[in-house]
């Protein structure tokens, strides 16, 4: 169900932005990167997630999964030199990654 909704959302978004249901006009190298991203993200990512549920339990595995944006921000800061600006919100302050 989740993938069906994502596919429909992708088709509608592509129709609005590019006037074609799927990006058939994309270069072959972009399709290769999309395939590799799908293999890495869906296959390996889900496999490691399910293994973490077995290894450390659902509670700690989900906690580690929720820390992914923080780890992603730290990796972007270390490897890509992104800077972070503090954005004040009415409820709380958040760290927002900003490109150079």
C-alpha cells in the first residue's frame, strides 16, 4: 500500500512538473543512479533495519532509526562542509542545514 501511494504521488508530481508521468526523457546514467539508490535504500536499508529489530529490539532499533536525520546532518557537516544556522521557532529552536 505504501509503495502504491508513493508511485501515484510520483506520477502526479511528474505530471505537474514535467508534463510526463515518469521521467522517460532522463539520461540513462540517471536511471542507473536511481536503480542503485533503490537497491541500497530499500534492500540494504530494510535488511539492516529488520536485523536491528532482532539484535537490539524494536524499541532501541526504532530510536536509532529516528536519529538518522541527526547522523545525516553530522555526516554532511564533516564530509561536505555544510554549515548550520539556528532557526528560531515559536516552540523551540531547531538546527537547519544550510549549504555554502
